[in-house]
C-alpha cells in the first residue's frame, strides 16, 4: 500500500534509469553471481553495471544497437545474457 513510509522505500529518483538496481536490490543478487575463474585474468568490468544493462534491455525492449553509451558495450551484455538463465527470454 502506498503510504508515506513506503514511498521512500520504492523511490527511484536517484537512479540513472528506472531499470537500475538500488543498493538493496544488488545486495540480494550479488551473492548469486559466480566468482571469476581461477587462473584467468581479473575481471575488469563492474558486474553491477552489466546487470543494470541487462535489466535496461529487458525492461525497455531496446535493440542492442540502441543501448546507451553509459552502459557496458553490447557485446558484453550479449555474452552475459547468453551465459545466464536470462538467455531463455526473447528480447
């Protein structure tokens, strides 16, 4: 129910896009992301931004060429989408 107490909990005004995750959202899923493989190079990408990019594409239905420049490159989003269970979604 929308009360004055709940409005601040669901406020998304401080985010770049409505699809971006809040800190509370990220805390819920950060533990589900597997660690980098041993022996390989260290990750150079912010995984939260990759998830924000996936949520942007899935939420808006935008084409991969229309991804805003402040999100990770479309190749990275496509690779992350293919590697997750989100690959069953038709975008």
